[in-house]
């Protein structure tokens, strides 16, 4: 049985790759296709639970004007990756304490001097 | 009590200004980042204690000879006992400031911890949707991006190390091992907790010039500590090459390796002086600080904590 985290990921992958918004039933059917983590026994209520969680976290939007409701991703996969990378690169203010970056506080000038030192012949 | 409050005030001033400035300039810290880290932590703790203690003791002074007796008088006063003389406005002001400062420091610490935990959880969640677990190590996640980055995300419910695909592609196996050992040390030695007090100190007392200075010093020290862990696995040069690759990718430094190199045979070699102490100690390996010196520094750190604690806890120590 797949965990809720795996399901969230599978649902997001489907929504990211789909141009038209999808209903919970359509998602269930796609998740049941062979090769996906969820397997066949998935109930549509489980998919709705996952969608509700993702909606609450602001990752998924719901179109409510027609029934059944249709779901779509709020932000593209690429934009999410860029947001993560910006935090990883330390370009987001007020986020310095969130993660520990390998390069720490090394500046561009220091990187440049380091390159000269490492590339100099007697240091090869 | 009055004498105690003066001693505490003197200590608070020393710990708020000259001592952090001296320590941030001390050359030996690169030779024993561990001892320097202990000293910084004790300065933060002792500084807070003596600052609040000085105000508290001075404010309570007119109400009794010991901390306990004056606190009892204080409570009686608040309850409206006519037999207790009011200590006067200035002393009440000092007491209020002590209480406010104490609350302010504790609340800022809680708020900083809360904010950081929430931001980490959010980052971690998006990461779980976008990254692949490393086949060899489930606590290592690989993010699909060409820029070489490596970082770790501490968490009580399972810390992870994150590498970008670009990093895995650009580094050699040994360099990758250095990065992993470095990040693993951050997580294993709980460097996030060592930084927390200084992050919140910087939030709480932004007007204190040394709070920024201390945060920067402690941030540099955790990198040195993590580098030392990496050096148990690889040569300094391997770690430096890994750092250079990541820094080049992350900071957009020129990608052509020899662009800024002086012509072959140019006298003097590199002219630029490296300002990063972290890089300097990797380029020229320095001997570790002697055991005796390290023990002295750690004993000094313990004394720094013990002094205000004793002064606060043992009431009427000098009377």
C-alpha cells in the first residue's frame, strides 16, 4: 500500500503533466494504470482526501462551477523547482536559517581567488 | 545585592562588546573551531544572564538584602502590604526592564524556532514532490536541476541531505564524498541548534552590533567543523575543488577555468589575498590547537557561565 506522501506525489505528477484539469475519478483511473505506485485498490475517496490536503497546502486549485469538481495544479513543476533552488542558493531573504548550504558564506570574489590559487602551477 | 548587580552589569557590558569583538578576531579559532564554538555559546548564555540579572538585582536592592527576601518584599508590595516601602520609580523601571528583556529574549527564541521549523517543513514537502531518493541512501535526495547545489535540511522527523543533479554530474566521486561528509556532519552535530540562539539573538537585539558579528562567526565555525569531518574522508584539495565547483555554479563566477589566470611564468603568482578564513585553513593546513590550550579555553567558557549563574543563584553572595 502506498503512503499518503507517495500518493500526493503521484497526484501532483499527473496534474503537472495534464493540460486540462482532471476530476478525482479521472485521477483514480490514471493512478490505477500499471506501473503507478497506488495500485488498483485505490478508492476515489482516498484520491479526494489527497486532493483536499494538497488544496489546503495551496498546491492544487479546484474548479467548482461544474460537478464533478475538476482539479489543477496552482504552480508548475518548474516554478516549484526554481523556488527550492532559490532557497538552496540563498537568494531568498529571511530564509538563511532554513538550510545549511555547502558553500556557506563564500563570496564570488573568494571563489575567484580560490580558482587562481588552485590552478596555479606549483599547486597542481 | 548592589555590589552583585554592579558586577553583573560589568560582566554584561564585557560580554556584549569587547569579548565578542576579540573572539571574532582571534586567530586560534581556525585551529580549534570546537573550542571557539563552546566559547561563543557560553558568551551568549552568560551575556543574557548577566544583562537580566544586573537589572533584576539593582531593581530589587532597596527591598531586601538577599534575592529571596527582596522578592518576598516585592510580592508583598504588589499585594498592597502597607509595611513595605516602595523602592522608587527608577528601581521599578529597572525591574520592569529586566522582566521585559527576559520575556523578549525567550519569546524571540521561540518565534525564531517556530518560523524556521515551519519554513523547513514547507521546503521539505515541496522537496518530497520533486526529488528522487538516492538508491544507495534514503536520507539523500536528488533534485532535478543543472546548477550544482548541496545542502541539508535538519528536522526532528528525519533530516535529509539534498544534492542537485548538476552537482552529482560535475563532481568526481571523491569530491561528492567530501560534500556528503560535510553535510552529514552538519546534521549529526546538530549545527542548526548551535545557530538557533544566535539567529534569535540577532532578531531580538538587532541594535547590538555584536549580535550580527557573533552570528557570522558562529556560521563560519559550523562550516569549519563540517569541513573537518569531510577532511577525515578526503584530502583538503578535494574538498576545495568541490567548493570551487559549487561556488562557481551558484554564484555565477566565470565558467572558463583559466580566464583570470596570470600568464605562464608571471612573477608572484596569485596576488589576491583570500579573506575567507574557512578557505585559508583548507589551503594551508594549520596544526590543531594543543590540548592544554583547548582545555583552558573550554574551562574559560565554563567559568563564563558559572560566574553569572553563581551570582544570581547564591543570594547575598557578597553581603
